[in-house]
C-alpha cells in the first residue's frame, strides 16, 4: 500500500483539514499537507469519520447463504462506511462453539472488506437451557468478548445470572434480546391503537421493559456488564437511565429504523415493516432520539437482518422479521439526529465508532483520526440527497423499509487499515 492524501476533509465535522495515510496508519493531520507520489482524494468539505463499528449484524453464514454471506455482508458494511462488524450467533449451526466462531472470523479475514468479530451464543443451540462454551469461544482465535442469543431472549433468570458471572472473569459482556416470550406469543406488531384497529396480535412494551429491569438488577448483583440490544420503547429508556444513575454497568443500542419509523406504517400490511422488536409509536421514536442524544443510549447498531425475497414477499403473518440496514444506517442517523440538531458529527463518531468499539473490545477500531492511529476511515458526502434503490445494494438481500425514500448523505470512501474498500461510492 502506498500513501493517500485526503485533502480538505472536515474531520469529525470540524474545519477542513488534510489527512495523510501512510500504509496502514494515519501519519499526519493538518493544513496544507503534501506528499510526493501520494494518491490524492479531494474531499471538498466532506465529513471524515473513524470507520464505523456495528455491534449487531446478521451475516447468516454458515447455513443461510441464500440470505447473506460473510462476503456479501461485509461488502454491504464497507458500502455503509463500516470497518468492523459483530456477527450474531443465530446461524446454522449456531455459533455456540469455538469451531463455528473461528470459521466466521476467518471468513472475514479472507474477504477483507471489514473486520468480522463473531458474537458467541449464550446458550447451546440458543435454546436457553444450558450455557454454551463461553470460555472456549473467548480463548479461540476469534477471541469472542460479546455473547448473545439474539433472536431469542435468555428468559431464564438463573441462566442469565450464570452467564453474567462467567463472562465477568474475562471482561466479556452479555447482549440481551429483551423479549419476555410468554408476553409476546402470537405477537405481530406493537401493542397499541394500530394493532387493535388492524386486528394483529399486540407486542406490549412491558415484554421488553420487564426483561431489561430484571437484567440490570442481575448485572448489579453480579457486578458484571450487560448490553441491551435494539432498545425500542420510552419505558426501556427510563429503566436504563435509572440503572446508569445507580452505577450499574449497562449499555444499550438503538437501531436506525427505530429512530425513524413508527407502527403506523404497518397499516400498509407490507411485511418489509415487520421487525423484532416491532416498530413503536411516535412517542417512543422521540424518546429514543433524546436518549441517544443525551447518552442514555450508548450506540447505534443496525440489526442488519437480511432475508431472501420469498421470506418477505408473502402475507404479513407468514413473513420473517427483520430489515437490512448496513448501507443506509449513516443516512438515517443524519436525517434523524444530525439534521434535526440533536447530534453533531463528533458525537455521531462516538455513537457509531468509539463507543461500540469500546463495548465490544474491538482493538484498532473506534480510534481518533490523528497521527499514529490505524487508518480506519469513512468519508461522507453530507450534502447528497437521493432515493434509496435496493437494486444497487451490495447485500444479497433487498428487504429495506426505505425503498424509494429520499435520504441524506452518501458514503463515498471507506478505508480499512489504509486499504480502500469503497472508492467514489463503488466497492474496490
């Protein structure tokens, strides 16, 4: 790899500066930089961020390569400005052993579009009955630090306590999919006015909030770390805020779609809006935005959940839950948080790079854009506006809720340790 001079970039949204990359490292940041023989990228005032880190991605491999693969998923990640993703464990076979997490890890290394950090299952087969090989997965080549049964809730309090105790020994974290299963049997959408009028099974907010309340108390009792996946209700925000005020070691994430979309969209009966947890009310959306702004919610995570066409092009009740999100995440955050004045770009860098890297212990990611740091970088044209066309996605799946919707911002370049993975909006 040679040298790259990024000229006139607004680093973290600040005044335009030049950034020089030498090999895998940022070698200089300043004004009027020059370097003979360097490849020059004219940033023209675009925003330069540290490479984004997604703590919640579904890559589907092994087992559901019809939906996504590590290759297609990481290409989608690079297109969205991500240099590291954490791959959830609900694959086939489940990532509940050292062998499976190492397979996913090595596929990520082989393809090279972004770093892939596997998440290990909490319980064997995601069945919630017996702890998986947490220690073996941590000691494996993949070095797993995050464990989750995402897609299912660890609803047994004893199992959850034991998991929290186990990961505490090596500084790991349990990422909980907060869903009380008995309260959501047959649920199809958020429980509220819309569900009553549509006659669809309701998914009450308390099903999420009761698990979060239990788990923050368990984390306090054990003295361990717990992370709340895809927090979606105003009540959940208040519980996390209370837990943090007590000094409990809890972190939480929100998805881009929960920052923008509401359950009113379900009135279309379009299964593209079917997701777990469900789209909530406008009141919830506004509470989530405020919580992300004030730091109660620590990070944005995509919950990128690809599905083949046949799993979404069907009647609502039969449709799979989930949305793709890697390639639109930064645009949705710009629309909901930056263009509304709730966040500046420096804080976006915290919520989408620094903080997720810190929670997941992603070495070399979430680092400042400064001399001596790894050249994991994302260049964003914030002035761009355009309609979302899933036909151009790098992901293997097309189940986006934003098709035809105009969104701001476009990632033009992504660099992984100085190597361009995206150039002028096209995969390298």
